């Protein structure tokens, strides 16, 4: 059986300083045993490693928190030291986008066909590709992941960086069926934060309104602050 536990290839390396060592242990090392590598790429010169990982430990923490970890390790083979950057994100495609923006080739960080659920249709594939390819047009605001039900659902709220965008607020909805091991991803567009929040709360309260159609012209995703406060936590399943 393949081993999907992360190997960070840090034998013989030390953090560049104590602060980096503490941060790496606090954000990555303490939960490394609970992480599954979904995709990884290592540069030929051994200076860079990129990982998309699922952190199983999150399910026991704050309900709804992102479960995907994007990790960029930067090594100095001469000094035998390392630095790192990481981001917790709700969807693998968003983690891939974050890594691609940091120099990882897109084709090298795609998930294998047998890893997790597979896209159920071409709409899902196209939207995931757009999320991977363009990382500077929408700001990531908040998300909620429900992994207690089947199908499992993740919602993500984004805001356009362009203040003149016709539909500046976007909501992504991923629905993953663990019976068929497939998932769909859809995008809705809203003119105001209030309208997006109204849909968000109605969805998680069980009303399940359809997502309004969004033009594919606007492109995601960067982790830039700027959205109003996170919508109230859903009164749905709890962990």
C-alpha cells in the first residue's frame, strides 16, 4: 500500500533560526502524523518542495475550519537550513493556486486520479482549472467544511479585487459524495456581501437555495484580507 504520510526531506537540515523552527513545529510538525499528502513536487536542485495535504486532525477542532494545507519548503543546500510558508485553505484547487503563485509548475502539483474524490463533470474540472491557474483576482474571505454528512459540503466566500466587478462577491460550493467518490464544484455571484451572506446562511440552515449564475470572467484566488466579518456559523451538523 502506498505511503501517503509526508516526507519533508529535511534530514540533515535545521531551521534557519529558532523562530522558524518554532513556527514549523507549531503549524506543521505537531500534526504531521495526521496529514495525508494529496500531491507534491520537488525541484531538481532540491531547494524547493511543494505539498498539498489533507489534515485529518482539523475535524476534531473548530467546526468548519479548512482541512487542506499548502506547504512550500525552501532549503539552502549549502548552509543546510530551511524556511517555509504555508496556508490553510478549504479546497485542493485553492492550495494548488497558492503554490503555483510561489513557483510550482501547475502540471506537477495535480492530484493523482486515485487520490480523494474525482470531478463528476466538465463544469467542475473547468472551474478547478480556473482556480488553479489564476491567483490574483479574488480575495479568499472565509469558508465552512461539513465533513460529518454524506455528501460532504464545503462553501467558500471570495471577493473580487476589482472594485468595478459586476458581481464582486463569489461563493463556491463543493459537494463530495463518498459513496461514488466524486465531487461537484459550482460558483455563484452576488452584488453585495449581504446577498452572499443571505444565501450562505439559508444554505447551511437547510433551505438549499440555488447558486445564482456567475460569469467565468473573474478569476480567483489569493489570500488577501478584505471581506467583512465571517458569516455566522451554520446551525447545522456539529462535530
